[in-house]
C-alpha cells in the first residue's frame, strides 16, 4: 500500500468526485519541492488531479492503482530513484499493454547516460535541472499534456 500525498498530504484528502481531465503523479523525497510543485500545479493546471508520493516504490504502487498521464520524478530518491521507476513502469506498461506515461525527470545532479539517452531519443520525456524554475516546470507539463 502506498502512502501518497494529495493536496495536503494524503490522497484521501483529495475530492474523489472531482472531474479532472488528466492525472499527474509527483514523486520526490523533498517536502519543500513537493509543496512547491503542488502550489504551482494547483494554480497553473487546476483541471489536473495531482497526487504526491515520497519515493519511487510509492510511485510504482500508485501507478498500479491508477493511470497517470504524466509522472514527475526526482532522479535520486531513497528506496527507489526515478530512473528505476521509469524502467519498472515501462515494463508494467509493456506487460499489461498500457500506454506509457510521459516522464518529467528532475535532478540536481548529472543524470546517468542511459537516462540521458532515453530523454534525448523520446520527446514525450524531458529532464529538468533542480532547482526547477516554476515557469519551466509548468511549460514542460503543458507540453507533455498537449501531446496526448
């Protein structure tokens, strides 16, 4: 069972009757980053449902329970990092014949070469350098959502 973080730290706190066009999952172990992403997304993409988790393992559990069109993930997190999340979800989508979500990777470090290659060869995914500029973050998500 994953312990997701919704509008105020708990997906259960989200209005389950809310009709949103797209679901976005944010996985980051830094509470301040999650709070900033939540504030920016609730203001700039109010029609999207945003769920928050604190590590990659929770992200995978969340994706098993619900389909997300975009997954925003920190590359370096405890338990499981964003690169492993990508490969696990990619395998899950292949095995279950589900559509692969778009990924927005966020990192303050140089990403591993295989992840750089994945992003470079597939425009559905992108890499953002931390600290992430809120305007760049919103545009990256809008670009991914617009391509659906």
